């Protein structure tokens, strides 16, 4: 009669031990989630305050630490379009960003395919040079790049912004080359035996299988082109051809003489931030895994 009671006591102890472990796990999860929410709120609060301040009326006196506007108004956004004509610079940036993204992603995919799957003299040396270019700071290439654009007559010309990006950048070529290594060579050899040439292989087999990698390159290229500031400032001096980020900087310099400049700068910056935020919100499902897989390959 003692054995059943001992067994029952042991079972109860195990049950209470399991419940205590589950309770400890839930407590840790609750504390971790609460800490993450608190830190997120701390980091996002200044952004929320800026967003709220852009919806205040022009004559409102509001607390800058409270993200709720005193009275909802879109006057600063109306000034952004009617007085400062920032929509023109938005259209200029959209044009350049789309052109550099499409051409840059295509060139990076084509270069990555050649470096990964084709054999030609100097291939490894060329890839080593590309790796070396990745180690150079971008600012060290601004002066020679400007000299080349000046000799080509592309100063104050949008092609001066597009052409340097068509190569996809050293990192884009490196990333696509690593991604192309994951494509089975046997599949390409079978297509060659069926009579497919290199262009058929690239457009019908390689690109469909590398669409995720191309999407990553396009995302990075679009973000970089949209947020570009220094190179467009150096190359483009025509006010009508100015891009969005240099226009925001120029408007910010007028805040001493213009009382509405700073609020309009905030409103324009909020709209400009929607593009990279939307990109990462759309591509976050596969962005990190694709990037890690390409680098691993």
C-alpha cells in the first residue's frame, strides 16, 4: 500500500515541477516582450513626435514631446507642394531611382552570372579587383568619378547619376555572383545540350531561379538611390533637376530666414522615409534569408 502512495507523490512532484517550468518560461516571455516593447517605444517616440508636429496648424503652440497634434491640420503638407514645390524633386528622385534600380539590378545579375558560371581568361583576377573595390571608401572615388563625368559632358545631366549605378556596384556584383553559385551547373549543361545559347540560359533559366537575389539587389539599389545625397549634390547644380534629398538639405538651410522651412522639412522627410520603410516592410519575409544564403554560397 506504500508503493502507490509513493508513486502518486512522485507523479505530483513531477507535475508541479513541469508547471513551475512552464510558469517560469511564460514569465520570461512576458518580461522579454515587455522590455522589447519599452525599448521600441523609446526609440520610436521621437519619430512619432516629429510626425505629430507636422499635422499641427501653422499658428499652434504644441508640446514637442507629445506626438498628438493640438489640432489636426495638413497646412505644412500643402505648403510643401504649393510654396516650395517639393513634388517636383520627388518626381526627379522617382525617375532616377527607377532607372538605376532596373539597370543596376540587371547589370549586377548579368555580371554575377558571368563570374559564377562562365570560364574566361582573367575571371578570378577581375573578381579580386571587385572585392578590392568593395574595401575602398565611397568618398575616395568622388573626385575621379566627377572628373570622368565632366570629361563626358554629363555634369548637370541625369545620366551622370545613372551610369555609375548601372554596374550594380561592387557589392551588388559580389552578392549576385555568390547567389549564382547556388544554381546547379548540371541544369545549365542540360539546357546547352538542348541547343540553348547563353542568352537563353540567362533569361529563361538563371533569372527565374535568381529572382529572390535580384529582388534583394533591387531593394538595396532603390534604397541607396533614393537616399543618395552627396553625389547628387556634387553633380547636379540645376535647381530644376535637383533630387529630393539635396532639396531637403537646401530647404533646411533656409530655416533662419523662413519660419515655415523647418516644419516643411520635417513633413518632407516623413514622406521621403515612407519609401525605404515600405521596401523593407514588403521584403522582410525573404530579405535576410536570401542575403544570408547568397553570402553562404
